C-alpha cells in the first residue's frame, strides 16, 4: 500500500503567528518586559516629574528602549561628568562631557543605580526568558 501525504506548511506564516519572522511582536514584548522589570532598578528623584524611570520610549518594532533626558547617559554610566572645557557639571549644550571618576549617589540605592538593565537581567533574567518563550510558544532554557 502506497501512502502519499501532501502538506502546505508555510514557515513564514508559523513564525509570524508566534511573533517572529517578519513580525516584531515578540521583540516588542521583550523590550516591554525588560522595561517593566527594570523599573525598580532605574534611578529616580523625589521631585515631581524627575522620574527617569518613566521617561523612556520603545519604538514600534521593539528594537530598543530609549531613556530620555540630558542626564540619562551619565545616570546609566554612574559617574559624575563635567564639561570638557569648563569643568562645570552644568556644561553648555553641545559641550563634550568627561567623567571625573567620582561615582554618582542614587536615591534608593543599592537597588536603583547604574547599568540597571544588566543588574535586572542578573536578578530576573529567567523571568524575561520565560515571558518571551511563553509568548512564542517555546520553552525557556
């Protein structure tokens, strides 16, 4: 007895349904999960509107998390920076800034502080992996 089976499997359709391939849904979920879980690690001040942890954007394709503000870079680096020409912490717009070697002090330290994404992943990376695996129908490793 001869048995012939014909299938019409479209890998791109399967990948797209799982938020992969041509779809950016899984990437966006990854970025949103990292931002959400990083929240307790991101520096913040006590003043109104001074919460850098709320001042981020994720583009539609989920390719990155961008923390806004002129101070975001050195908050992430964790070092006091000054204007290269003036030596002032209030460097003029466009003036290059250089590190002083002095660490920043953070409200809510030691949890809140520099390189918050790396520290969150060290603590909660398994949760990130599980969230994405669950979304795409896989198993976390």
